[in-house]
C-alpha cells in the first residue's frame, strides 16, 4: 500500500523544492520545480498543441540526461522566456551542466507553457513580457512548503468550465519509496463526472484532500458518450493545457525516467475527460532524484512507481481545481452547488 506523504506535496520527495510567482495585473504566473542537485529527467508530450523548450534534449538517445529545474508557465509562447530567467539564476550560482575546460556551466531547464492569454488580464506588455522576471522570482521562492490553487502557473488557468490551478500530491510506499506530482490545470476537458460535483479522480482521494468525495450517482441510462457539457468546447477551446511533473526518490536511468513519464500521463486520463485533445498542450515531465537504489527486479519496480505516479498526477490535477478560487467570473469548484 502507498499512502499520502507528510506534506502531500511533490516536495515529500527528498531533494525537491517548488517556487511560484505571478503577475496580478496580467493574471498569469510561473511555477518552478527545482531538485537540490541535478536529477535524471524525462518528458512525455501528448497534447495536440504543445509549447515546450529543451524537451528534445530529454530524449534518452541524446547526450544530456540530467536537469537543473523544470519550468511550468502561463503566457503561451511568451511564457517560455521564464526558463531563461531560471537558467540565468542557476548559472550565476554555478549550477548546471559542466563545460569541460571552461569556468562556466550550462543550466538545463526544460519548460512547458499553457495558454492563458484570453483570461482578461492586462497583456499590454509590448516587447517586455514579464516571464523572465517571473521565472527568476519563482526560483528564488523555491521551498518545501508551498500553496496550491491560484498560484504560479495556475494563476490564470481554467479547467473546463471551472477555475483551474496548481495542485500537488504524494505517496509513500511501505518499503520506503516516495512519489510526488505537481500539476498546472488549464484543461479543455472536464474534471467532473457529468451532472455531478464528483471528480473523475474521486476514488483516489487521500485523507479528505478533495473535501471527502463519494461515488457519483449517475443518471438513468448512464452517461452521455459525447463531450461533458462543462468542457471548453463552447467557450474558448484554444485556452487549454495540463502540465505536470512527477518525481521519485529512486535512481532511474534516462530510459526508465521516460517510461515513468509515459505511465504518469495516465493520470491525466484518470482525472480529465476528454484529454490530449487537439487544443491541449499536455506535457508530463519526470524527475528521479536518486536518493534510493531501485530494487530488483527493476522493470517490476518501475511499473509499480509508474502506477503510483499516475495516481499522484490524477490527485494533483483534482487538487489544483479543488483548491482554486473563483475569479473574473469563472466559478470555483467549491462555489458550485
């Protein structure tokens, strides 16, 4: 059995910190996941409209397999600049890929963005979008305890017909492995079972983290097989994407970390319907901090961690919506009846 960790945050994984910064006027923000030391990284991209930086570098066939931070940002293409602020901050402190024979380092900072440009905030920033500064502010804020909901990359997020946000969850196994996830939820699809206030991820809830979910009461004849009515299909389908990071304290190879990211994508399918649409930029990153050896048989242990990781991602997505507050006329989960 695996149960939620002490914080029920991705930072229950030893060596992980999270920072956030947001711009109130622009209604946007940045979240940074920072390992205390370089960690094995991987990524799996499933959405039909992704926006990413340095994700090709994480292909296991390529040279660099360790990262210094992961950046999740609002702002669409402009938000990719947040990673530049994070990389500059890390490089100034000597943290990054060592360049043989040179006194400098090259921080490896993969990033992904969500689309929040149509949320009503003041985007009249001309040639100076705020994201580089937000990235720097977010990494300076990195810590073990952090807030959920309308923070960081979740500041301007919307999940279907509800306010989206940043969520996180963790699990600790009986034999001592820790798995954690963080998600920024701006999905096209719905996080709720149609016609109910029940999260798709209701059965995975730990310790009342979603307010005490119970099995949904379905309409006679079952659910419709069409879109749930509270998707963005009739609103603004382009303003979509769910981004996630799953972390483990096990020592994984780059190939194993890639498999972890692939399995963790199932957490999106367990918590959002529909998912991986042409409008979403769904991306899941994986981090392995190597605090513990991976027990034998390695494939079986990896499958176990991937299963737990997918559940943590699903819980993090639901928590991101559960913890979000209503804003700009977009209702919160706890504000609906």
